[in-house]
C-alpha cells in the first residue's frame, strides 16, 4: 500500500486524489481545466502536484485539457 498521498487518472479524464489508498476526491477534466484540478490538489495536500506519487502510469494523464496550452501528454504535465 502507498504511504501518503497519491494521484491517479482514469479514462484520460478523471483525476483522483487518495491518502494511503483511501479515496479523498475525484475531479472531472470535462468540467474543470487541469489548472483548477492542480490548484485544488495542491491546496488539499500542501504539496506540489509534480511531487505527489502517481498511482498507475504517467501515460494515463495523456490528453488532459488545459486552459492555456490545450491538451497535454502526461510526460509534459510531470516534467
């Protein structure tokens, strides 16, 4: 089991925050731009989004929608 916070992305749309494997919240990229999702996750965790361990694959984050920059690949989001 992961210790601390983790994030995962499913269906290249839903970004989920967990604490030690337990669900905290899930945000839909169809309803919120990634800038807003990242802000909410960073506010909740008090960590930089890029520093939170990814559960699954970084490629699961491919195609997420940003207000500035359009759609991005997972590698771009975490680099």
